[in-house]
C-alpha cells in the first residue's frame, strides 16, 4: 500500500537527493568522456532505479510497491504500439518535405553490413536486421529503460499522484524527467546538434507530454512493466529506426528527433488523448502486488 501522506514528502526528498548525487557523478563522467559510451549511458539510465532502491531502504518502503506485477497483455501491446503511432507521422512528413531525407539505401547498407550481408542490403536490413531490432533489440532496450522507469513511475509517480493528482503528477514527473536529461543534452552527446534553446524547449515539451501516457499506463495496469516497454519502444522506433532512416538534410533535424518540434506536437496530442481517459483509472493509485 502507499505510504502515509505525511511520509511522502520525505520520501520524495530523499529520492531526489539520491538521484542528484548518483546522476551528477554519472553525468560528470559522461561529459568528461566527450563521446557516447555504452557503459556510462547505461549507468545513467539506472540511476533513477538506484535512487529508488536506496530511498526504499532509508525510508522503510517495501520494494514490492514499485509495481513488479506482470500486467495484462493488452497493456503491453498498447505500450509497444503507442510510440510507433506518434512517431511515424512525423517522419513521413519529414521525408515528404525534405528532399533526399529518406536515407533508406544508406540505412540498409549499414544494417545489412553489420550482418555480413552488404551484397543484399534490402534483404539483410529488412529481413534480418530490423526484425531482430524489433524483437531482441526491444528486449535489450527494455533492460535499460527499466532502470529509469523503476525510479520515475515505479517510485516517484505514485507519490506525486498522492499529493497532486493525475495531472499534477504527470507534469511534475515529466519536468523532473526532462531536467534530469539537461546536463547530457547541453554538455554531453545527447542532442541532435541543433540550436540548444530550441532543442531544450522541444525536448521538454515531448518528455512532459510523454509522462501522461506512461503515467496512465502505470495506474491502469498497476505495473511498471508497460512503462518500461513504452519507453523502450520509443527509443527503438525513434532513435534506432526512424532517426537512422533520416539523412541530415538541413532543417530536417528541427522537425524530427527527440529535439525537434514534430514529436513535441504528436506526443502532445497523445498526452491529451490519455488525459481525457483519466476517468478510467481505477482507485486513483497503483495497488500493491
């Protein structure tokens, strides 16, 4: 069950303090390296989970309340598909508007080459590489997205929900989630190379909006797993597939990527659709497993 209301502010404060300490160290190392590094990137993604675990230990919170129960299949199916629905229109528009931005040949050569199938690029990419991305790649991505979601939606969101209700909890958790990315966005390698102010604004809008469907799924399914799956699906479709299929042809980056206006708009529409269905949330808070 959720902790007493009087305990919630302390738990949130301890969580945020642990998050700042852990993520600050991870971000400093990542910025020092000045280039993407798989180990530091994965450590950063698990900092919210580590902060949640430490907070549970310090505050005497049962780890079982973080939402481990396996959800119904419909919530997993919805989580997998939502990012495709809000991302695909953005990239289709970009490919239509910007000449030579649809870089399918380069994508196919790169993916097929990684499987020693460069002589059959389309076959290697779309019969081998992409199906493996959509299955095995999703499982791999889920392990890293889970690190964030244990912290954001497993621990933090239910406590913000208890204090501020659904809308307030989504906005607050989304802002914390967005700001947590700022160091790597501004001084690290997590950006698209566009104007920093534009990137920051578009990214913040998209992340706050994304907190609505993920928060809704956390409450509706009473599980953290759909949250992690939606997060991993977003990373897969946007970063690994659609961004990789898009050539950098001038202003296209201001429409696409997580730092462009396109996803900010489509995820915002998605957020509105889930917000309108907030009445379907049972009880108002996740149940214990």
